[in-house]
C-alpha cells in the first residue's frame, strides 16, 4: 500500500508540475498563433467549413423537395469547396504544428537560460526538488517502519494464535464432550 501511496504522491506532484507547464505552454502557443495571424486563419477556416456544410445541407434539402438538378449542382459546388477547404486545412495544420514546435522549443530555451542565469529560479527549483525528495524519503521511511511493525506483530501473533487455538480446542472439548467427561469420572 505504501508503494502505491508513494507512487500516487509522485504522480500528483508530477501532475501539478505538468499542469503548470502545459498551461504556460498553451498561453505561449496562443500568443505565437496570435502574433503570426493563425488565429484569424483558424476563424476563416471554420467559416469556410460551415459554408461547405451549408452547401451539402442545401443539396439534401433540394433532394427532399424533388429538385434533383439543383441538388446535384449543390453537391458539385460543395465538393469543389471541400477540396479547397482540405488544402487550406492541410496548410493550416502544418503552420499550427510548426508554431507548436517553435513555442515548445522557445519555452525550453527560456527556462534553461533563466535556470542558468537566475539565482532566484535556481533556489525555487532546488526547493521544489528538495520537497519532492523529502516526500519520497518520508514515504520510504514510513513504509520501512510499517514493515517492521508488521513483522513484530507477526512474531507476537504466532504465540497468541497458538494460545487461542489451544483455548478453542479446550472449549470445543468441553462443549461437545462435557457431559460425557462427567460420566467418565465414574469409571
């Protein structure tokens, strides 16, 4: 149980640190996307996707109303729009992926630079690592002490179990054969 608790504590600390890093990364990533105008491109892509969806809905509506020529025209128009949308989407995905890599590398470089140059950050990271190591050490000590206590309890439990077993045997003999033992005195 203690190993599991220690793992959960480590996972919780890692989760908190990871959540802070991810939040900071997403903020940085959003700022880079905004600086390069990709946010506007994403909005435009969404509007184009909605336009394609509406074109296909118009085609379905035309088919239900019985105007198959108009419906086929909407399908052809929608397919052309969809082809263009897929090309725009592929370009947009490449831009977003590249800028995500830029944001991650930028954060790593800034952190390493700050860690090397800033005594304050070095102290904070050192304190954080010290707290993590102290928590791990505390759990290891508690785990060891619980193991010792269980071992001592097991050594004490064996004689107690023997005594309880003998008492139960004597009680069972008295309970099941008590009357017969009284009559055996006569022999």
